[in-house]
């Protein structure tokens, strides 16, 4: 069963977009994953093919209609296994992270709904039991870039996509830490040397150095991750001095 991404969007021409290039693009061409896009507008019923209306209660902008989106979701779920995750990208969702990416990669695919306008009628999200996922605490103009980011993170975890699986085991978030800093030739650039240990050929020392740097960066840059790493989930650690 090939991992299949279904994307519901008002802008199907945005796909595969970046996912058609480089690692994900090659994997798509090689049949390691599949992409189906559904144009939400195709499921509009009136002659203006309207997909949005003004917000109940007033306020600026427009809201995606429950009836139109529900028809698009139901059509998508007919061609897909109904137990695949059904996800709406929204800043109101649970923060997306590497462990959710891994779970998705272990499954058979996902259906992703891209919002636009001020948002989507909450009733359809509840009625279809949609999982709400956010990319981060900022507002995009649409769900498409978020869907592309989620898919990119999942696709690179699919078997055979990254040539050397070891490249995945050392990465940021793998052990609850950020990755150590990376260097490559030239040996000296603008008067700055590559750290001596990395050119020593001593694999034990290199591993210890990388571990130490990973811990240092995590502690300084991401006290939230660090607190979880050392405290097993307790958030009592404050900011670094
Ligand atoms: N008024 C909404 C934002 C709408 S932005 C609010 O304040 O919550 C328009 C669409 O972009 C959303 O429906 C959602 O699909 C998408 N989007 C915006 N920011 C996002 C984020 N951080 N993560 C995932 N999707 C996002």
C-alpha cells in the first residue's frame, strides 16, 4: 500500500509545488508516495460556486461553509481508507511535531484540509471528527504551506526516501535534543577554523563533542525541550541565565 496524501484545497495548482522537487519530488516520481488533490470548489452547489460566507456574529472576512467542505471530505473519504487520519491545518490546532510526523509515516496516508479566509465553520470539523493541527504560533494566509510542510516532514521518513537511514537517527528532536552544529570544507573560512575535534579522526571524541554541543544548544535555545529532556515532562526549569 503506497502512502497516499489527499489534499483538499481551493488552490490545487499549489500542489505538488515544493513537494515535486528534490527528495520528495524524486520519491513521488519513484512511486514511494502518492498525491491526490481535491478542489473544494468542485463541491459547491450554487451557480456562483461559492465556498464561503460572512461570519455568524459579524466581524471581518469570510468563513468556509460547512456543507461544501463536508461534501469534499465525504468524497475524499470514499476513495480512501476511512481510518486514515483526517487533518485540518489551523493555528487553533495542536502543535505539530516530529513524533506526530513519525506516527503519520507509519500509517498508510492522510487527508489534509487546507483552510482559507478567516477560518472554517466549526460544525463540519466536529461532525467529521477532524483532527486540528497547527504548524506554530503564527498566522498563515492559507493551509496550503502548512500542508506542504507537514507532508514534507512525513515523506522524508517513508521507507526508501532517504538513502541512508542513519541520516534520520541523529537529527534534531530524535533524542529530545536539537542537533549538534555542522561544518564542512574549506578548513578555514574568513579566519574561522572547523572545530579541531572534528578533524581529529577520533570517533569517540567526536561523538562526545557532538553530544555536548547538542545538549548545550538545547539548553540555551529551547529551555522547553531541555526541561522535558532532563525532567521527563516537568516544566519547572526556568530560562537560561
Ligand atoms: N482567523 C484565523 C486564521 C485564518 S488564516 C485565526 O485567527 O485562527 C487562514 C487559514 O490558514 C486557516 O484556516 C488555516 O487553514 C491556515 N493557517 C493559518 N495559520 C496556520 C498555522 N499556524 N498552522 C496551520 N494552518 C494555518
